[in-house]
C-alpha cells in the first residue's frame, strides 16, 4: 500500500517535514529526495512527564511484584525493539556478577515471542501496556533506563527518561545518538557484551550516573512543543509566501 503511495506524495509535495536528521538522511537515501525539500523539526515531550503526579510506586511494586532495585526498558515486543539482546545481557550479568537488580519491561505484546530460562523468570518482569502515570513512576524509581532499539525515527523514551531523572543507555543507531547526544551511554545494538559493559559501568559509577542525569535535563530544553509548532508554522508560511509571489 505504502510503496506506490509514497513516491506520488513526495512528487506532489512542495516541502517535507520530518522529525530527525537521521530520518532526513533515510528519505534522501531511500527515496532520492532533494535535501533542500526536507525540513527537520524535532518533537516535544508531553507535560505528563514533567508536571503530573506519578502513580504511587508502592502500588506498582505490589501490582507487578517488583522487589528491590531494577533496570527499566520500554518497547513493544517485536524484533526492531531488540528486547532479546537486553534480556540476554541482563542474564549474563546475573550469572557473572550475581546482579541483584530486576529487569522491568514495559510494552504491548507484539509479534515476537520471548522465552526466558526458568532460572531467571522471576528476575524479568513484563508489565504489558500501562498508563503514562504508571510509566512515569517506573521511570522515576528505576536505577537505569536501557533503550536497545535497532531503529527509531525519533526515540521518545529517551526524553521521557531524561525528564524523570534516570540515567540512559541507548543503541548507537539511527536517530538515538542524535536525540540523546552526550547525555547517554551508547551500546552496539547487536552486542550483548556492549550492553553488559555499559550497564555495569553505569550501576557502579555514581559520578557518571549523576552527570548523565544532569546532561539529560539540559538536553530536554531542545525538545519543546512550542518550538515544534513555531518551526512547522514557518514552513507553511514560507510555502504561502512562495505561492503569492
């Protein structure tokens, strides 16, 4: 459906708005679009992650059986989100270092079945889809947020984690290093060892954690819905002016 539709839309369009420079590069490479036709406009973060009150964490502990410290990840259970790599890295750390943390995975069931060794089933917690208030509470109380996705056009969970004051490890692919910049640690999404190394580094180094949290808060200032709206309006005004002329 989309394969024949995209070229028609692209040829008819005067301007294309996209959400990251990574997406812009993909549009140029795969669809042969002239770079000057594309405008990058970053998205903003919903107020719920900066203003609203999170759900009581104690109620979530009881609901999902979360005992002690935990590492958090967010994503639909599908191959692109790369949850299996993170689970495998987490289990390696449990075996090698006797890691006490749990791994909490938030997201809908997708088209990937994930089986976990019975010895570690109590250490990996799947919450399924949850409300944003519940999600905010899980972010705030996590020791670490890991986003192992193979491809993202933008990567909202990184910003959500920044807003909630949790250090972030992300994959070094697509738009993620563009969005996170120097406020994240980056791992090879196809390397369990890369995730193992960064997880232990972040858990053990308090100064690093505090530095990442501070940089995350600073990085958030670049992602405001008011800025998104203003830059989008500028594109429409430019097109209107060109039409009048």
